[in-house]
């Protein structure tokens, strides 16, 4: 199974969280999780992403400053919270360019995620008009944000939490990864 691994400019992960030490990543290298279990953000798993676009989207939150992306082969994915996966081992196949997401693509992804949980008709109307291109004016955005900023942020966080819960139950009808890939790949 193919996944994707982010590293720093030297091809290392920094050993953040509960990982015992930094790991070096390079073509042909197989790295294994040092710890037991399959809990994310522990030494029991290595973090990978299902698509290059998911890695690019989540990088600022998960691994700020990481700039290299590797295609890796993993035997299985024992844990996936919708934002990242945890694997026991990964073998580097090749380095690939890290996709660059535009601000517009990041905004679209955030709006699409917020719509999963946001049922306010005024917010939904603004979001749908922004998404279909009918009204992307600053005035419309400011009006929607002024009226609904706190609710939108809360909805986006709730949507991500719901996504993680659904993914954990393997019952999510759509994943964050699918939204990201759809927006970046143009398959809306």
C-alpha cells in the first residue's frame, strides 16, 4: 500500500511527541515504530498520509517547516484519524515534490469541511455561493464572517472531530483526504 511521509530538509523526522529519537528517511530505507500499540502521536506508530495533497494540507498543523515528501510503501494502516495515518513500518520508494496548495484551495477545503456540521441557513447560503463562484466578494465574506465567525470555527473543529470519530469507526461516507484531493485535483 502506498502512503506519503513528510520530513525536514535533511530527510529526518524530529522525534517529536513520544518518539525516542529522530529518524532518517531516504530511498530504500525502512523505518519501524519503536514503541508498542497503535495510538497516534506515540512511538507506537509512524505518521504517514494517504495522498500527497493530504500531506501538504495537514503539514502546517502536524509538522510545520517540513519540506520534503516521500512516497512510502506500508504493509498495513492500523490507525487513521482522517487527518493522518499511523503505521508500524514504512519503506521509502522515492522522493516526490510536495504539492503547493493555494490559499483559495485551503479556504475551499475549510468551507467544505465546515458544511458537514454547520446547519445555519445563512452560513450555508454564503458558503454555497462562495463554492460555486456566485459570490466571492469581500463584502459577502465579511458579512458572513462578522455574523458567524465563532460558529464557523466551532463547526469546523466539530467537523474534524466528527471526521476522526467516523474514520475510527470506518464508517465515514467521505474523508478529509477525499475532499482535499477533490479540491486540489479539480474533481469537485
